[in-house]
C-alpha cells in the first residue's frame, strides 16, 4: 500500500484507475488516512484501521469540505480510539443516538397539547378499545372533539354561536406545562361553568395523559402527578350517578308525548329504547337486515359480547312500529321529490337503516335528544335522558317479576354471576315470553289499546 505526503495538488490530481470501481491514495504522514476516488468521479477522505483484529473503515468527508489538516486531525482521533480498544463506529453511533435523544426531548418540550390531542384522536379512531376489543363508537370520538372545541362558529341547527368545550383552554399549552398547578387552576375555572361537564372532561383528559406516556413521541413529558396529586383531587367534583328513570305512573304521559312527535322515525326510536332497554347507539345502528319479522327477532351490535351481536325478541307493538317505518322507507318519492333528487344527481333507493335520517351524514338517526326534550317540556315530567329510558326498562321490568337474568340478557349486560356466565343462555322463545309480557304491561300502564296480529 503505497503512501505519499498529501498535498492539495496530489489530492486534486487523484483519479480512479481505469477498469476499477475505486482507487485509494494513502497519507504517509497520518496513519490510516486515505483518499478514495470512485469510477463515478466522487472523492472522499476515509480512515482505515484495525480494532481487535477486525478492519474498520469510516468515511471522513469530501475534500471540497475538508482541508487536509482537518482530515488528518479526524484520522488521528479515530486512531486514538482504536488504540484504546474502542470501535469508532460504535462511538459515532452512541453520539448519534444521544443527539437524537436530545432532539426528541427538545421536541417534546415544545409540542402543544393540541398537536398531541390530534394524534390521540386519530389513535382512538383507528385502534380498537382494549376494554371492549371493538372500535370506538363515532359518538365517543365526537364527544372528545366537542369537549376540546374552541367554539365561536355557528351551529347548523338554530344558528346560535357554539360555546367552547371545557378542554379548549388546555389546547394551546405545551405538554410540558401540564402540571398539578395548571390542572387545579383549569378545574376551578371549569367547575364554575359546570361541575358535571368539568368532571367528565377531566376523566377524558386523564386518559389522554396516560396515552401520552405510552407514545414514544411524548413519553415522560407529563407527570402523573398532574391529575393524581391531592391539589387536584381535592377540588375534583364527586361523580354523582344518574338515576333518571320513568315511574309506572308516568308511562301514560310519556307515551302520549312521544307518540305525538311528528317525525315517525324519532317517535318509534324513542319507544324502541324504552321497550328494548337497548343502548342508544345499538338501536340507532339497527339495519333492516337485522330485523326478522317472521321469527320476531332483532340482532343488536352488542357492546359487551363482541361475538357479532346479540339477538333479542321483537315484541308485537314494536314490530308494528317498525313495519310502519319499513313501509315509509320503501315508498317511492313523488314526482317533485324525484325531480329534486335528479337535480342533485342522486338516485332514490330505500335506506339500509331502520331509523333512517335524510339529514345525517351517515344516513341514520344521530341526535334524537332534542325532539325528546321538546316533547316532554310541556308535560311536567322530570328530565329523562336517552340512557334513562334504558334504565327505565330494567327498573319497570320488576313490576312483571321478570327474572333478573332475562332482563340482563335482553339488555346485553355482562353476566354478573358464574351461573349466568357459564350455564344460562336462554333461548329466544323463552326471552320472547318474558319480553312480550314486559311490553304488554307497559302498554297497559300507558293506557294504549293494542291488539297484536295473530299469526
């Protein structure tokens, strides 16, 4: 391996030997320093040495950027490491990892809550829930979006200005600024606006902080003390379990009000919630393929079981309501409606959804609460939430002395006892016997005269 004293002229004149992919020129002054020229015309200073018997070759840099003196100095540093038994490649990798770690820490210190929150929402949309082993519902995602909304824009319904969500003040902060003091000050502000909403928002934000700790981009940025310290827990509103529920004597008033709702889809949907005890999302997601009028059954997309859904009885009165919706759904539009559709480039087709909505983006009923609240406002009844109708089904069923396990199976509750979990799965005809009795009792209390069709 011939060596020469590196000069600017020799470095400039060095070329790759014809017929070879690369040629080397070695410096006689600095051990291990070489100049490599490739057949493509590229040049680079390199270092070559041996550590523990293995050859080490590293690129120093382009001669246009590195002077001979700088390249010689770098080669001597590499040789010093080799003399100490250290592989320069390992040292370079360690320095690069340390640099990347410092850069990541710098980025974490600067990232805002809004940036991480956006990534968190994408995680919720695309990953299954570890608890239910199923995708999160759209309503759950929308709840996160609304609670963090800045407000100020105009609502599509009513034309009123939207108010900000309780999490909005946290969005512009850096993640590193989320401390127990920050959270305590935020809670005090939001509790004054609404303690229930503040407690709910706090619970969702706590889950967000825990997720941040599992993400490499944000891990270690927010301390768990930010939500677990006595300073925060001391002012956190106590969660009060909702107990809104229809009483037996309130059934006539409730049914009268709901049956008078002009929209037959919403009217049937609300009655269906009470008669089946289903979750609001389960019933709203019901397709016509899930309804069997012949064998009188409904297949719900069960939140708990995760086995493709649970099948419950279709009671006679509810079947009549759904048959009416089916007739409306399959009725072709009149001439004016057909022209309007054609003008928009659309073609009429029956909806796949039982509780269809022409205004909802996904084609099914989205927010029936407003119609429910408006219908009950003049009645003097206390506020009843949609989940309160589900709660009412379970409570009112006790008047008919229905076995608890039957009610749980119809509602899709997780079995609470070993016998129920492993040994009691009642067939549909047995559930139907009890479910028909529950519905008949409700109609009797509501003073609704209904004669089921005889098959």
